[in-house]
């Protein structure tokens, strides 16, 4: 017979899924309802349940609420001042002609760290459109590469709210989450860039018609004219554009490296020195993001009035309110599951399964993503449900587990994902099958690459890993590959001359 705590968890998750999928109830209320059900059925009194929910909600936001707020404030300044456009221009200039999709993917990878993905795509899309006209590149290829860089970074790298919330729920060091997210995101983006190039060959209708007859010399001149137009435009320099993004990352990583040097390389007492305490102070996420926000205001927004700066900062704050509430609700649900003992009960069963425990957040995030579409909600829900379980299992690498949750939330962006509609709407794509090929396949490729990487790394460097773990993402990746091959074959047959 199942323990009451596990029964409570099962019913709570079922109610959560039903409310999100079948009713108009917002995910915030659904998660709070699930927390109440899990607590009361799991054996807690009403008062204990409510106090645990409050403590879990407050504890989660107490650690990351200010950081999320500062991150979106900084992002609002970057949006307003043309910093993203400046970054894209410089990467295009460095990488040269015929590498525009790579330049846009790298731009998305960087810009999406502080800027919400939907807003960033709308802001940067005119760059892709302009490049399409001046370089005879498919708008489809450039937009998918840009959106791919944006969405993967948004799902994997703090201080974007989702990864930040997951790190907090799992109790993972933010510097470790940031560094590992940067590393895992890069191959996922490369996979999307490769697919974007494939799209260019198979959807020639997205190449600007007016440029199809141009010679290479004319196209080269168009490319040069584009660079000249951006050079003459009053954009912030690359250094000023990228500094607010790079500085907090470096400060947080310095703090983490100091702890590493102190514990492993004989630098005892380093953190107690004046320099060590200074690094500890500026490397705290709240201080690092505060410095970055001030840097953005006084280097990028120096032409804005005080009233304009205040307005932009407040606009940024208004965009993250619901994400803060959902993240806090996820922390509340996790706290209830820990308090009832459901985590410990399930941990005993999971330990005997032939899969790694880190597959749990990966699979849950994938399923929630399919159900309701939001990547942030998917990873927060997966972390809230799985963290109490995994913490009870000895030697589980919680960094790998947290990243598994973020990677799982990338799966198959489609109709219930707002970015799916933005990507296709910007390019005027209305045919459903084409929409799925354009955006659902590349996000699935990124999910498969990221999931495989995390599972293999856990197998090699972590513990509790299983050779079975990478099979699920690898099988899906193989499915994407065979879809591409079959699409190629079908097109070849349609183009082949008839014998009749």
C-alpha cells in the first residue's frame, strides 16, 4: 500500500495537470492548489500546510527575487538603447559574409541572458530582415538561427528567471549553474544553426526574389552597404553594449573560483583577506546584478533623462511579476513535498530503477512543456516536484539534475508556446505543417542535444548514472534526423523528371 504522502503527491500532480490543461485556472493558482492537496492528504494539518507554503514561497523568492528584478531592469535598458543591434552588427562584421546566421545565433545567445526571449526576438528581427535583403540569405534561416540562440540561452543560463529559480530550488551554486548553462547551451545552438541552414535549401521561397539575379559582386556590395549603414548609425559601442552582460557573469564566477582556490589549491584564508572579502561582496548575485544595472544606465542610457530611465526600469519590472509568483509557488510546492516526506518515500523507489535520478526532472519538464507550453513553468514545476526526491538520494549531482530540468523544458515548441507563434508570425508563415517544420523540429533538436550532453556528462563525471539515460534524447534526435532525410528524399522525388 502506498504511503499517504505519496498518494498526496500523485493526486496533487494529477490536479495540477488537469487544472492547467483543462480549465482556465492560471498555473500560479494550480500550483498553490496542488501544494495544499499534497500537504493535507500527506498528513500535515491545515495550519502546518499553510505555514509550509508560506515559508517555501518566501524562502525561494528571498534568494532570487531581487536578482530577477535587477536582471529584467538591466534588460530593459539594453532593449531601449540599441545594445542588441550593436552586438549583432559587430558579430556580422567579424564573421563575414555567408556567416550571418551564426552571427545572429551568437547575438541571441548573449542578448537573451538579461532580456526576455519574446521581446528580444521582436527587437532583433529587423536585423535579420535587413540582412536577408542585403545578403540573399533566407529570412527563414536567419530568423530561426536568431530565435534558436535566444531560446536556448533563455532556458539554460541564469539570470534568466527559469534557470535562476531552478538553481534556487535545487540549492545549486549560481556560478556553477551559470558556467554549466553557458557550456551546455552552445552545442544546442549549433544544432539549431545547422538545421537553419538546411531550411534555406528546402524553402527557397524565403530567399528575397529581387536578389536572386544578383551577381556575387553585387551581393558583396549590398553586404558592405549594410555594414556601412550600421557603422554610421548612432549605436553604442560593442564594449558598452556587452559590458552589462559580461561583468556580472565574471564577478559571480570570480567568487566561485576564489572558493575553489581556497579549498583545493592551498589558499587558506583567502576569503578572509581584504581582497577576498571584496570579491565575495561584488560576486554576490544581488551586488553583481546591481553593478551591471548601474553600468547599463550610465554607459548605455546616458542620453536618456531621469524620467525615461525610471520609466524603462519600471516597464522591465512589470514583465517579471507573474514569473516571480510562479517561481515562488514552485518553491512552496517543493517545501510541502519535503515536509510530508513524499520525497524520501519516492527516493527509495527511484534508487532501484535502471535510470539515473536526474532523468526525473528531465522527463517531468518535458511532459509539462508538452502540456502547457511555457519553458519557465515547465522547469520550475519539474524542479519543485523532483528536488525533494533527489535531495534524499545519496551522491546525486544536483547541478546536473537542475540542468536536466532546464533542458527538458526546451522540448518541441508548438501551438501552446508563445514563441512558436511569434517566430512564424514575423515571417508570415500560416501553413501549420510548415510552422511545425520551422520551429518545433529545431527546438526538439536542441532538447535532444542538451539532454544527451547532460546524461553523458553525469555518466562520466557524476554518480548514479546509467547507460540507459542518453537513449531517450538520442532516439528523439535520430527521429529528427530521419525526418530530415525523408523530407530530402520526398523533395528529390518531386523534382525528378517523369518518365511518362
